[in-house]
């Protein structure tokens, strides 16, 4: 690709970008949110039409007007959001649009056979008759990959393939991609996780603000080097954390249990306490009860048993409003489907959950002026990039949306902040900013309950770390005395500490590190 | 103005301005073809229709009279829409509200104006609100989709109203089933009593102004009050509303109740306004359903809804008058045109959306 330029109204998404991929390599495309990575790939795949530039394939000038052209050249794309029909079977999803038929009669057996072959070639089994909606996210992604291979693609584009996967699923994706490479396929993958680049890629291209910063062989670069190229300045990959100065106990939660509708314990008899100025981290593979624990703790869901005391007042199963009034803030893990309303303005989102507070409303009416003033101050303070506070939140970038949520929760000066995946899917610069702000809260004596599936994040922010597995704490660690590897072992459930000891340590009855 | 806001403006003009206008023009064109096929000159037909509505203040006044009930049922649709609910039950809510307000009007006959008048409106609102709240409650408690339940509630309402009027309120000597007449204290003043230069002797009445005031109050409610904020939040993203500690169940029921309440007041125009002063079911059929079309045509925006309601009033009033001049064109031509407007509108909106998407892709 030479000199690719793509303009959107008000944005220069790609500014004469040159990009080349060699046959048989794994090429990583990295950059912050909004750097133009996905746009460039959508131009290559024919979803966007380019404004300027040329595309060459096998040294031949080609014109790619739509995805069909790309498919004919052997280019396939696995999108970030899967494009599958959930109620249909695997084979029907994969063959959809390129069905094998004889005189108008579908040959599903032939399709199934080819799918099994394709799958075993790259190292996994799949049941072609399974219904897609019953399958996990990881398997769905494999189906997407098979869909591309079924169309005989030689070049595979994967847009942030690991964003939705658990660590184990990431491992097996790595294997699949390596196998594909051995078969001579060419792979381009978009990511902003630098670990993945180092693990997997042969070469890496960095983009920033629509321009290409450079392409490097993997052996001639490092994570820090890439991070600097991405943001154009030095970044702290580990957060500066001052010595912990824990104060009084803020929250004490004992024997918490959450049941689902079928009566199964999703959170099983969990106890912990958090003190002022302390970060309590919960590490775990997603889907092990973290979401349920946090949603019950913040008044969205309910505990079926157990008690929550905040500074000696009982707040078990209090509603969201009461908890906010008691000074408990919540950064939810799902930014778009919990944390904000994208069709609301920045200001309206800034008061979400706090709109009943006296400073933002009286008995009937909202105090629009105060709302706006506070939102403007926060936009300033938290460096949220938005044309105005009246802009709809949907037109903000992911990182700025997250900053808006963080700004909202921190502006209310909570005693205790529950932060779930506070930096998921945002770029390095915004991650750094959020981390710094969270550490400032800790330094000023606030308590923090941090849930994250990023072990780096848990390790660098937390003081004490609990590992959650199948709804239970299976280990308690002091962050200075553990390693990612050790946590990983507990996260997969292959090891667990004595139950009583975990409980005692989580409740802080024994001072750690002695 | 930056290009982003220019695009937003283009979006607004296309979706909210151009699309409805195109739909209306196409409806007139197709209506014209039908009229031509009946052997009548469509230009003569439409220009007569136009002069009947706009040729005199009396015409305007009659048009407003016909437009008023659509205004209410369209507001009913739009209000629910703002909260992400599709209330197809305006028809039934209108009947229940209508019977309730007539009942108050012919029962508490000793009460003076304006007390009885206001009480009638409250009864109409409450009747419709009750009928709207039931599907809201079923949605919240049992997960029943409001589109299905509101449609079903329409049939129940129609049958129930018919039964009550025929078996309880009607004097068997009357030829057609209707309720007793409401007392004088319930009469809605005609517009000429309020606006001095308005022509006397037409049926346009204060309910048109009531509708405008309610539309304004609705805007204030949605934009400036805590309740409105919560209603919008619930409609736009129930998960985030739940996160924010909003009781989405109560907000859903309340939205459906307010939406139903608007529909419940629609027939006050006929029952309390100048005219027969009784509840006559056969006169109101379809106004609730047409409200869906008016609401969509008005793009759920108060000003748009007024204009759309007036268009429907224009067509209806015109159809009644134009029959004298063109007896071979059935008045149902208007219903055909109303339907065409809706169908074409949906198509045009979809095309406009596609066009804007392509524009965005091109950049």
C-alpha cells in the first residue's frame, strides 16, 4: 500500500501511509486508539474507499472497491465484532455466501468435511453442527477465522483479536496463528497490547495520528521502544507507587454469596476488608464471579447472603443511590453498556448516578447550569478531548469516554472506589493517565477495589491481591511478594491456598509481609 | 462551523425535514393518479381541498378541529418513544380515556365550569394512563413485549367500551349507541371565545391549546427534570440506567402511563368541544392508529408533530368538504394518502440513512 490517504469529515484518518507486508510473515499493526490502524485495514479490505494512494498485490497494481474484490485476491478479515448468525450452526455460518451446492441443492456434508479438515490443519477440533450461540467467544473467533480460510484467503487481517479473549484463549489463538504461518499464510493483526507484538510478530508497524511512524523487525525493537513510538514520548509502563500507608478500615465484607436464577453460587463465601489508602486487587480470568461480586457490591445486583459494612454502617444490598451517598464510587467494567449513555451529552453523562444529588437537582428539576459548570471543570481537569460538554458521548473516542467515567467518579470524591477493568481497550496515554489518577486517590487515603484481567495492571497498582477462581478467593498475596507467574497458576485453579488462611489474610487480620 | 456539525446539520435536514416532505409529495402524486383514474382532474381536486382548508379562517378553524385529536395520539406515541417504548395502544387508551371523561361529564353534572371541564380532562388522562400502565407493568414483571400487549389491549378496550355504552349508559330508544350528554360545566370553550379574531361557529376549541401546552410541558419534563432524565436514560440504555441507581421498572410503567394519558385525552376535542357532547365510539375509530403515523411523520419532535397533525387535519377536513364538489371521488382517498405517506416515509428514511452512511464511508 502506497500513500494511502483517507479523510473522514473533520478527521484525516490516514495521511499518505505506506504499508507493506511480506508473504508468510506475521505483521503487527499497533498504535493508540484513533491512530488509523483499523481504517487502513478497512481500506485494504475494501470496506472504505481510499481518497488517495495505490495498492499493489504481488507487485501488481490492484483496485479493491469492496470486500468481494479483496476476497478474490485472497484477502480476508476477522472483525473485532464478530459477524456471525447466532442461531445457525457452525457449518451454515462458515459456508454462508459461498455455499457448496450441486444443482441448487446444498451439500452440507462436503462443507462439514472441508471445515473439519481446515480446523485440524491449524490444530483444533470443531463440531460443525454446533449452534453458534451456544459457543464461547474464543470458539466464535475460530469460526470467523475458518470462515476466512474457507474462502481460500492467503492474507488474514485480524482486528484486535485478543481484546475479547481470556488468557487461555489467547494462548490457543497464538498457536493457531503460528500454525497458519507455517502453512504459508500471511497474517496482519491489529493490537495495542505490546506483549502480543513481542510474542508473535515478525515485523511491526507503528501508527500515530493517522501517520506511519515506522516499521521494524521484532528483534530490533523492544516494548519501551514501541510504546515511545506509539505516543511520541516516554511512558511509564510501571506506575510510580509510593509506599503504602494504610489507615483505618473502610469496608468490611464477610461471607458474600451471589446466586444466579438457577440457584448456583456465582460468588461463594467471599470475605475481605479494605483500609484507607489501600488498593485491594482481584485478579482472575473473566467470568469467575468478578462481575457478579462487583455488581452486588454496588447495588446493581443483590447478595443472597453475607454482610457489607462501610465504616461500621451496614450497607448490605443497599441500592446504588445510597451507596453513592455513602461515598462509594464505581467505574464499571463495561464502559458502553453500564458506564455511560452514548446518546447523552458529556454533561448528562457526567452526572449519571449522581443526578439525584442536591448539587445537581432539587425535588423536581435538574440544575442544568451547575451540571454544566462541573462537567466543564472536569473536562478541563481530566483533559477529556471533546468539542464541548454538549457533545454526545458517542462521538468521543474510547479513551476519552473512559476518562469521562473516571472523571465523574473521582469528582465526587468517593471514600472507596470500585474500579473494574478501568483501562480496558484504551490507549497507552489514557492508561497512564488513569493509573496516575488512581494512585493519587490512594495517596490521599481513599480505598480502592480493583478488578482487572490485566495482570500487569493488578501487579503494579495493588497492595494486596486476591485471586478469584470459580467464585472463590483461592489465594491472597502481597503484591511485593508475588509474580505474574504465581498469580497465573492460581487463576487457572491448579493450585489453592488453605481456605481459612485466605479468609484471614483477606480480612487483614494478619499483617502481610511479616 | 466545523465539518462534524455540518454533517449533523445535514443529517437533521435530511432526516427531519426533507424525508417527510418527500413522503408527502409522493403521497400527493399517487393520490393524484388514483383521482385521475376516477375521471377527475387531480389539480382541481387538490386546489379545491386547499381552498376549503386555507381559503378562509373558518376553513383553518375546521382544519385545526380535525387535527387536534391526532396531536394527542401522536404525542402519546412520541413520549413512549423517547423512553424506548413502542406504544401501539393509543387507540384503546383513547377509548378508555374518552369513556372515562364522558362519564365524569354526565355524572357530576352539578359541578360548574371550569371545575367539571378540568375534572373531565383528568379523568381522560387517568383512564388512558391506566390502560397504558397495564402493558408497562406486564413488561416489567413478566417481560411481555409492549408492542404485543398494547395491540391486544386495543381489542379489549374496544369491546369493553362498546359493551359499557350499549348495556349501561345508553338509552335503548336512541338509534345509535352513545352515552348521555355531558353537563354544560364540562364544555370546552371554542377558540373564538379565547382568540377574539377567530371566526365564530366553528368547532375548533381550547383542546388544541391544551395540546400545545402539554407538548411544551413534555419538553420541559424530558429536558429539565430529574424524572425526564431518568425516563430518557431508561429508554436509551436500561443497563446504564440500572447502574445509575434508576428504578427502571417504575420509570417504564410511568412512561407508559403518561403516554397512555395523552391518548386518553384525544377525544375531549369531540366530547367536550362544540358538537354532540356525548361519547360516540364510531366517530373516533382509527385516530389512535393514525397517531402512530403522525408521530413518525413529525419525527417525534413537538413542532413536527403539530405540522403533521395539521396535515392530517387538512386531509380529513378537505375530504369531508370536497365531496360536495367531486362526488365520484370517495372520501377514503384520504385514508389511502395517509397510508401512503407512512409507507413512503419509512422507505425514504431508510434511503436517507443509507445515503448518509455512504457519505460517511466516502468521507
